[in-house]
């Protein structure tokens, strides 16, 4: 037995003594109860769970046996459907076959499976057809691109000039090209190659960039202009340009306003006059206001003599002026026809 008492000192509650008298036997019994009670509870729970399991186990076993018997019975019945029966020696009264509905069900399942297989194979055929159609469209684009590249050469001669020499020992007509497949043209040897062979080398270097990224059908003139745009913008600028996006959406008229240079974030870059004049000519070619046949007889670089303020308004929208058409026919340089010896 324990006794607990508090004694004040000098009559104040915060001064005094605390006394506890305890019985060691009583404390031992209290500790024993605290330690043993959880084990007793666990034992009782385990005991009653085991008794409950013993009580329910026969019912579970009986249920499993019943299910097994039904499965065996069903299997014997299913086998009897396909078991060959001997013919009766004496004629007997015809009895209706009660199993015809089960055979019909099997037939319906087989037909359904065939239908699903045909449907899946049909979807595969459609997927295959779509791939074939896409390849055919790309093949058409390649044909148009190859035919249009002569016009690209003419336009490059007009816009960028014709370099007669790369070095004193390497004369060639490069029509403004400085790189082929990201490699300096000075590293290419065209000695002994015909014009068509040299042209194919240059054309093939730009073909994947244009054909793989253009998803709509274009005319030869449109393909030539798109190729010129890709060359001026570069492969990274072209693939992320708003111009290409509008072209692939079939919005050719809206694409005209995006013949310009953009930064990596798609913002319009601020440039000097030359890029604006350059893209103005591309806008004329894209809209058909200027044809490639006409360009063949215009003095090279004549577009640089045009007034940018006559080409664009304050908002950057192009303006068509007859005075620009006249200025494009004036210049001191030879025409692409003369420079290329066509």
C-alpha cells in the first residue's frame, strides 16, 4: 500500500516536501499485470480465431467439393456430346436432339472469333494503306522538288549572285552556295562533273529538309520558293518558322506575311534592309506576282536598289507597287541567264 502526502513550509504552496510511502509487493503485482495483460489478450484472440476457423472449415471444404463435382459433371456431359453412339438394330421413334442449341452456340462463337480476326486484320490493312499513301505522297513531293530545283538555281543566282571562283585553283559557278551538307563548298571537287551531276549534289543536300517537313502538295513554283525560304532561314529556323506551319495548314495566303526571319522563340527579328528586300522578292514569287521566267532576265541584285519603305508599311505589311516592278528590271549586273550561260 502506498501513501502520498504533501507538506507546506512556512504556509506557502511553493515551499514544502513531497512524501511517498509504497509497498514493494503491491508495485510488483502492478508491473506483472501491465506485462501479462497483452499476452493474455493475444492468447484469447488466437484461441477464438482458431475455433472459428475449425467451425467454418467443413463448410468451405464441402463447397469446394461441390464445385469440383459440378465441373466433373459438366466435363462428362460435354464429352458425351461428341461421343459416337452406335446405331440401333431396330427402328425406334425419333427423339428430338436436346443438344442442338449447344452446337449452335459453339458455331456462333467461332463465327464471332472469325469476325474479330477479320476486323483486326482490316485495321492493320488500313494502317498499312495509310503508310503506303504517305510514301506515295512523299514520292510525288520528291518529283516536284527535283523538277523545281532548276528554278531554285535561277533565283539563287539573282538573289545571291554567281561566284565564278572559290579560289584561284578552283573555279566554279556556285550560285551563292557556301555550304553543302554543312560542309564548305571549297571541300567539294566538281571536276569532270556535268551541270546536272553537280546540281544533283546540291539539290540532294537540301532535299530532306524540305520534303520531310512539307506535308502538303505544292506546285513547282511553290516548291522552289519554299526551298529558297529554307535556304535563307537555315534548317533550324525553317523547321520552327511560322511560315512552314501556315504552309502545312494549307493557309498559303497567311503564310505570305511570315516570309521573314524569326528568333528561337518565334519573335520577328529586327533586321536591316537587305533581308527585308530579299524576302520581298520571295513574297512576290510565292504569290505569283513575279514568275521565275521573269526573274531569269532581271539583273542580279536589282532588288537591293529598291526602297524598303515602298515595299512595306509601318506595320511590316508588304505593299505592291508598280515602281518596284520597274526597279527590279534595272541594274548593273548581268542577268541569271547571262551569268549561268543559259
